[in-house]
């Protein structure tokens, strides 16, 4: 039974790190538990995040196979997040939890970098 719990915890930890949601989530602090074995907990979280960032990626025209790479600057990106949490105590001070919710993100501008004039 103990080996099964350890394998389940390891598999969930690996899946959480490798999914795209984990790195993209807001820094709302580490998950902690004070539950004993068999106890349940539920709650909610709200997060507000503001940032400026630079993006780099492929850009494509609609319905064409042509694409190019380009940099963008994103200014004043604001995200509002609302989550519900559910947790179950696997054993003392060890729990498994799920966080469900949604987010709304808006930026004031998505700007490509200025184009340099060709040199002669």
C-alpha cells in the first residue's frame, strides 16, 4: 500500500511539472497540507498578476503554409484568476489536491519591434 502511494505521488508530481499549466500558473505559493489521512479539504483562491514580457515565435498568414519568426513586446499584461481547490489527505502531512478554475488576461499592446531602415 505504501509503495502504491509513493508511485502515485511521484507520477502526479512529474505530470504536474511537465504540463503546460504548471509553469504558467501564477505564483500563489507552494501547496501545503496539514490534513491527516482520510481528511478532505476544499477552498478557493483569487490571483491578480501584472507583467511586461517579450515573446518570440512563429507567425503565419491565414490558410497559407508560409511562416516566419518574429519578436513581440507585450506591455501591461494583466491576468485575473479564480480557482477552486479540493484536497484529500493520503497520510499525515501528505495530500493530493486539484485546482480548477479560469483566467482572464488582457494587454494594452502587443508590439512587434521597430523595423530598422536598410543600410546603403
